[in-house]
C-alpha cells in the first residue's frame, strides 16, 4: 500500500506534495511521487534537478518514498492511475489550479480522468493563496 502523488514544479504541485507527505505520514505508508515535466520543458537536466529537490524535501520529511519520472510521451492521468493500481494505492493526491468562472464548469481533463477512473480515493488540493 502507498500514497501516490502527481507532482510538477508549480504551486499546485507543491500543495499536492505537502498534502501527500502528511497523508503518507498519517497512514504510516510510503509515498510514490510521479514526477511530470512542465509542458514545453524538455530539458532532462532540469527534470533531474527537480527530482533532486523532491528527494531533499522527502528526506527531510523522513518518510519512505519512491520517485518515478514520466517520459515525455507518457500521459499524466494514465501514469498516475497505472501507478496507483501497481502499488495498490490507498490514495492519490493531485493539485488543482484556480479556474475562471467559465473554466469552473469543467475540471482539467487530467484531473477529471483521475477522479473518475482512479482505483482508490483521490484527494484534490489547491495551493494556499499568497497573502496580499
């Protein structure tokens, strides 16, 4: 059993990682981070640096973890669902971004697919707004 989190370096990704660490700690289970590249970013060195940053955070959190990097051609939703099935996940954690009033009528396609097709509960989090 594990907690699976979809992570990309964004405010939403950071919020998802933070929530996933807390859930893994609360459940006394390992965390599986599925690291996706930002759209338009194809620099493998940058992706490796991102993975190193996640490792630092998780080492400091002192929890068991595994990091999986998606290939460019991988579909994020399919990869999260497949990973959750493979590790028999207890929970998937994803970050959601703010949407315009029209955008609120629909979720992002990846988020919607994960929510509908996940083999376990899904926790969707959003980042805390910066103080003004």
